[in-house]
């Protein structure tokens, strides 16, 4: 026992020895202090160029977007169907379940690396019958033959003393990889919730476009029937009837592609939430008089904390940390390795003596290995790992830059779409007035029916564009939430933090 005390002290000392290779101390990427691309909430005023002027002061009714707003952003729409789709998506989506399995595999790999800190023990047992004839080299000249049985069983053990930290660096790398994989699961969650929201809004927008087309088709059918009745009575215009008929058929022809798009979106949503296509059609039927626009929000500045804590950015940072540790693993191959080896077992030539004390054997002692010449293999491995480390660092910087650009793009698109929507609202009102006026002028014989057709066609186009714009405001808001890493409230440890430190 006394002889083991120095060995225990040696092992304890190794645990506090510095590991070879660089220590990871984080990386910081500064974001530029530039103005955010905010088009502002449009007012009824116009600029000198004729565009809508942004509202100022108290007229800007937008609420400042906070970090806690994006945790479960889909609940802001107060739509139980959307809530159910998001819940089903993160429970049943096949791609998300695959990401979870990859995370589980990385955690088991991490556990496997920790085995290097423990003694490696193996057991063996066997029986051997040895036969040597009188003419063999062993028995030649004795005139005898040899018959011998050998019974053996025991344990062999080896324990590497991690003097220079190669095993510690391996565990560091595995731990960082496991963290990166966990963050990739979180990123999959963010993308999945956003995709569920986008697909759902696209479906509702398509259904509203179908409703607009059918409403206009009904009006055009009514106009056609009136004109045809007048012509049958001898007071109508055959050209006007033909013009009315083709504009009616043109509107009719626009509906089937929209119906096909509706079916495609329903099926896509079903697959997204892990259901068979066709099983959700009842739940996804059109909802009448549903306003998808929610309270507008604004950013005071691009939130640096939220960008840094985006799952994909954090995953890139953890991958960089893992690669730094891999450099240490490679460098540890230059240094000697110390092992404590031992064996303990029983060996006997007679079965009845196998379990007796006299059959016991054992050994314990250190061994030492040091790669003296490897033909440059270790040096090449170190340089390759250092290059991968620099690449991982650049990849992290690139991920921050992309995330910053995505936030700016999404916010610009979101705020600009409000200006487009307000312009389309004014255009639709003017088109509706033009249809009424052109109809009156035609009835009074002051205009031919071409003016009515042009007005109806313009009204249909603008009403459809208005519906699309309403949907795109919501789609771009969801894209903004996604760019900020929104939707992580349902992931353990993934809720957004901070939000007050903005840069």
C-alpha cells in the first residue's frame, strides 16, 4: 500500500499539469455602429418625391421589439391552428428528430472520450494441451514424449498518465463538439418554427387571393349577364359582351393555379409537421375575416446580444473551440507517454491446483514511450490542425457577419413592406372608384366598355397585390424573428437572453 502512495500523488499531480497546445479563451467580433435600415411607419404625409413620409414622435405607434417577444413569437398571432402546427412540427418533424439523434450520438462520443482517464482492464482465460513427441526438437534424445495441460486466467491493466494533456484536449474537443451539436438542434428548432409559420401564412394568403378572385369573378359574371341580356333585347353592344366575356374567363383561369397552390401548401405543411398529406385539410380550410396583421414592431438598434446567441453563431463558436483543442491533441503526440501496466492471474499445469495460492502470478510497473522519429508525420498533423483552427475562426466571423446581414435585410424588408402596403391600399381605393365611375359612364353612353374592362382588370390586380402585401408583412416579420434566433423558448436552455445591451 505504501508503494502506491507515490503513484497516487503522481496521478493527482498530472491532473493539474498544463496541457500542451493553445488554450481557448473565446473570440469577439465587433459589429459596426451603423444606423439600422428602418423605413419607419408610413404616415399619410408625402415627401417631396411623392413617397409616404415616416411617422415621427408619438405618431410612430410601433412597439419596440424586446428579446422576450421572440421567445414564442407565433403566440402573438393568437391562432390556435398555428400554435398546434408549431407544436406538432417540433414533435414529429423527421429532420428535427434526426438532428436530435445526432445530438445523442455526440453525447455518447463525449462519454467515450472520458474512458481515457481510467485504467483499461481486460480479462482472459484459456486451456492449452501441449503435446511433444520423442523425435521433436524439444524431446529429442530423451526417448520420451511430453503431455502437459496448462490452465490460465487473469487480468491485464494499463493506465495512461496524461502528463501533457493529450487526453484532456481530446475531451475538450468532444465536449465542444457535443455543445455545437446541441446548438445545431436549437438552430433546427428555430428554422422549423419559422418554416411552419411561413408556410401557414403563405397558405392563408393564397386562400385570400382565391377569395378575391372569386369575388371579382362573381361581379364580372353579373356584368356579363346584364350586358348579354341587354344585347338579347336589342339594346346592347355585341363588342361589350365579348369584352366582358373574355375578362370574366381570364379571371376564371386565374383560380385553378391558386387552388393547386393551396393544395400544395396544405400537403407541404402536413409533411412539415410529420403527418401524411391530406390528413390536415379540414384544419387548414379557409378562415373568413381573419386579420393576419399584428401590432407593428420596431428595433431601436441591431441587438448584438441576440446575434451572438443565435444557435448557428454559437455552434460556429463551439466548433472553433473544438478545433483549438484538436491542435493540442496533435501537439501532445510530440511528447512522451507514461503508462502504469499491471497483470494479475492464475496459471497451473493441473486443474486441481488452478485455484490454489501457488498458481497466482502478477506484475506492476511503469512503461514509457516517446516517438523519436516519425518522418514529419506529427509535424504535418499539427500544421493541418492549425490551418483547420484558423478556418474555424474565420467561419465564426463569417457566421456573425451573415447573421448581422440577415437581421438588417429582414428588418429593411419588413419596414419597407408597410410603405408598399399603404400605397396599394390607396391604389385599390382609387381602382374601386374607377370601376364605379367607368360603369356609370358606360351606362350613360359617355364611354365604351373598354374603360370598364381596364378598370376591372386593374382593380383585380391591385386587390390581389394588396392581399399578397398583407401576407408578406407577416412573412417578413417571421423572417425578422428567425434572424434574431426567435422561437427557442421550447428548447431546454435555449431561451433568448439579454436584449438590453444593444450595439
